[in-house]
C-alpha cells in the first residue's frame, strides 16, 4: 500500500460526507474454530455465544416476559419460563395462545418477526419448520376460518406453550384497550425507551432505546499472526422494532415532535437522544445518511455495486483507521451504521462474519435494483441460519414533513457534496449484513490483510483530519455505529411491572 493511501481515502471520506458503515450478525457452529481451511492464519473467537443459544434466547424473550439481556451465562438454559405471548382464552389449556392480527399478511409478518433468527423466509413464511436438539421444534402454517396462521412450539424451556394461533379477531369477551401507545415512554435499567408500535390489545408492544454503546458486550475474532476484529457480540434492537421506529416515530414529524416534547415536559430533555434524534438537523442528517449509497455495503472487501455516480469504489476504504505497511495489514473501522439484531458468524470453510444493519431505500426503481443486487450476492441469501437479506416494511415520506427541505449538518458546514437527498417518495426498510472473511483485501493499489473494528468513535481517530467533523458535531449520531436495545411484550391492557412509566397517554 502506498504511503499516501490513508490520507487519500480519509479525504475522500470527508468529501463524501464521512461515509460511515457498520453491520453485524453472529454465530458459532461448535466446530473446531482453530482449524485452518486455507486462510493465512488460524482463527479463534472470544466473547461470542453459539448460534443455538442466540436462537433459543430470542424465542424465550419473544414469548415470555423475560428480557433478552437477562439471558446471559449458562444457568438460564436449565430454567423454565411461563408463556406470556398473546392471550390464553381457555384457562384449562394455557398452552394455546391467541394473537389478533386481522389479516393473513399480518400473520405472516408476525411469524417472520418471531422466527427471524431461525432463518424463516420473510417472503414466503408458511410451511417453515425448524428443529434442533439444542433449541427445540417450531413450525408455521396457514390455517382457515378465524385462525389465519398457527405457530406450533415444542421448546423444553417453555414447556407450557404448544401453539400460537394468529386470528382475525378475538372473541367479544377478550376485547380490551392496550395500555401502551406509540410515543409512550418508559424507563428500564436507568435508560429511556419509547414505544414504536401501533399495536392493539393482546398484540406485541415494542419499545426501543438507542446510543447505548457502553452497555453492549464486546467480542473478538482473532486472525492468528495478523490481529483481531472487534465487534459488538450481543443483541441490538430487533430489526423489526427499528423498522417501526423509523416509520412511526423518526419519519413521522408529529410523533417525533410529540416524543421530544414529552422528554422536555418530564424534565428528561438531556436524555432525548436515547429515544429520538434530539433536533431537526440531527433527525434529517440521520435519515439522509440511511438512504445514502455510501452506506450500502453488503461486502466489505468488494467494490460497491450501487454507486450514486456510476463509478464503483472500494467504499470500505473510506473507513481506514490505521495501516502497517511493513506488515502489509490495515484496520478499517466502519461507523455510522444503524446496527440491528446480532453479529452472526460461522467458522466453517471461509470463516464468514456478518454485521446486520438497517438501510433505507428510496423509491420503487432503486429498491428493485437493491433487491436484485442482494439476491446476486451469496452472503445475503444463501445461509438463512446465519444471515438473510430482508425487507421489513414500506412507508411514505410526504412534503409536509420537515425532513424535506431541512439542511443536514454537513450542508450547514458548507459541504455541498453532502446535500439532503430526502424526497417525497416511498421508502423501504431493509436489513443488510456487512460481510467479510479473513483474507487479503485486494484492490488496484493494495493487497493487505485487513481487520475490522466496529467499536470505534471517530472523535478519537488517529488522524486529526478525520476527527474534525466529529469534534465539531459531537451530538450527531453517525460518528459511531448506532447501537440499541429493544423490549417486546404482549400488551394486556395493564402496566407492565418490569418497567417504570415516564409518559403514558
């Protein structure tokens, strides 16, 4: 790599508005992780759970009142949990639970959300079956009449639960009003969470908190003789919850403003960035960032295939953190990605690793292109047990929203190359997995062994020119990867005892 390589790409990154990126997913296949199948050095990992533990913990947190962050260590595997999903309409048979969804489409969405970790096909979920002796057996099928879909469950840790019936309507004696509404704010473990779901009684209430980097667990992949990748190894917010947050709160001016005013009226204004971007410039900058082609990076070690100007580039180089010419290695530090779900990895063959993140796609034509590109990229669709590209929801931004016409913080800095691209249009919420393996990073100017660090804050970049935008705008979200946690539970029309009310409608 030439001496000026780092300076060149740092300048390029700044000129295109600090192109930032992160994605994560994780897994361990219980194979010999010290075997070497052709990589330059053997591999080890630390601080990372098995895929089966992830899958089981996700199901327990979705269908019981146990929070995902309480399922750590080993003891929880030997415990049992009472189901709280939906409603048990027959007290003599509490293993059958009912969730009102209204339509078959909503039944499929519920099943895809609940079973996403298991590798269900988001486009055609009916007929899915999963069986693993460490997790259990789960299946989803369509039904007829009032029951639109049925999830069959056989999990040792939730012994009571047998079926979740997704129905058009609940019987009259099971009707009620939800306790929580979109925009409500609760507190849990000294953090503020905002409700992001437009749910009904007996459906899942979804809450989210953001910018909680210090509370997440860190893990490492070791490329022996080269160095270590640094990653977040625990759960981010569920991708579906992040999708609701973007659609119902961030990109809905009335709701965003309502949440902001609630934080002010409850004397919690200083914590606003735990639930929403705290002002219109940060809000616009974030959404504009999420739709930028610079943030579309499914493959960290390949050319970007969705360039705004028609010129493909190795965009991962925009995140160069440091390089060692003598050792022929470099560390890249993708930042500014809205991380979702969890790191996934497999130690088989290529030692693949994925970091999932949320990407917004504007317009039908561009979405078709992104969708087609994803299904031409094996890492995004071939291994549903580890990572599968998916489209979560679709919403519209109108010209009544202050997102359109508001300047981004880089525009206000006089950087005309990073203007507001938000237009009146439909937007798709997609989950992409930043993928890499331990191999040399081959470009026309380098052949380096490359490591990745997703934990960095660019205010501490080793080069001053890269620090400056972050230091000028420390309140902006995109100079670190955006971390989060979510809470989900069935809203049965009463306060959830696990969470403290802050502002409830």
